[in-house]
C-alpha cells in the first residue's frame, strides 16, 4: 500500500472540487467508481460522476474544501481506506461553516500500478448532542485555513 499516493489522490479530488472541474473530479475514480454526497445523492461510474459534478458547478458557486487526513489503512494488497475530516469555506468567505463540516471516507484500489478512487463518501459531521465535538472539529479545520 502506498499511503502517500492514496493521500495525493484524495487531495487531487478535493482540488478538482475547489477548482470547480467536474471532469477532473471524475478522473480520480475507477470507471465504476461511486460517490455518495453530503445529501445522500449517489453517482456510479466516472461518466455519471463527471456529469453530476459539472451540473453542480454550472448551477451555483460552490464552497471550497479544507481537509485533514486522519488515517490511511490497508484493506489488502491492492485496496485501502482513507479517513478524513473536511470543512467548507463559502464563496467570498474566509471562515469554515461548522454546519457543513463532514467526515469523508475514500476507498482506493490499485490497478495497473495506479491508485484510483473506488468510493468517496461525504457524511455530515453533526455530532448530535455533543457540541464539544463539533467545536473541536471546527477549531481543527480553522487552523488549516490559508
């Protein structure tokens, strides 16, 4: 397992989002990869992912991700799971919006010497009944702001 290559793939995915490039976002995936979005939307296949992301970017100005990788662990010789946390800074803004903080999970697979995304899931980090967890995460993400 190459944790650096997997982490780089994750950062490339977020960079494509931040640059509002749906085709570049989809290029990080296997042909049969899938995305489960923050609202539960599911897109399967690189072509469907590209179409959905391009529609999102055409429809409105999106917030940019700020993220921290928590771990990368193997699931076998050619698969791994990356766990991360992410916050979003709205267009024209300079601070994280805590209500859209997320826990992100990426499953990567190695095919022909290249790591690609098989699954990317973006889950709201709402921490019901534990406001201190939300505050701690927001502080961590704020520390990453440029």
